[in-house]
C-alpha cells in the first residue's frame, strides 16, 4: 500500500486557466483538475473510462447528445471513446479517475489540454 498526499504532489500548469495533479498506479490514473472560471478542455475522447467527481465549483460537460452541469458532490461516468469537452462555469476542482491509466499523459501526448 502507498499513501499519496495531494498537498505534496506538484501542480502542473497546462495553460493559464487549467492545472492538474496526477497519481498513476499500475491500473489507474487519478487526477485533481484545477479549473479557473472560463477554462475550456477542448473536445476529445480516449479509450479510458472516466469518472469525474466535482469537489468544488461548477463545470459543464458537452457531449454529442447534450450537456451535463456538475455541482459539488456529483459524479459523472464517461464511457470509453465518448467525445466530450469541459467548460468551467466558475473556479472549480474536480477529481478524475481513469481506467486503464492514462498512458498518453505519461508519454506527454496530451497537447489538447495545453491549448
């Protein structure tokens, strides 16, 4: 077993409005996503299943069939390969869990986040 302390995990700035802290295990990626009001994660999809729990703020997910606004305490399940984008309606903090782990993030193939 291993304890990960978010207060000691580096916050990586992806662009002026978006940052993340990441833990990779052998099977999962867990990330705290820090979004400033107005931040946009452009439309993308991935083979990983994603579960997002909003810890603070308000974010909107836009996907082909509509949109969902998350509030603190709500959790959204995103199946593999579903295109989605995210808009921060206010300063927000989300916890994302991906399975399997995000090999693209480990390799640095995540340019869509850095726009």
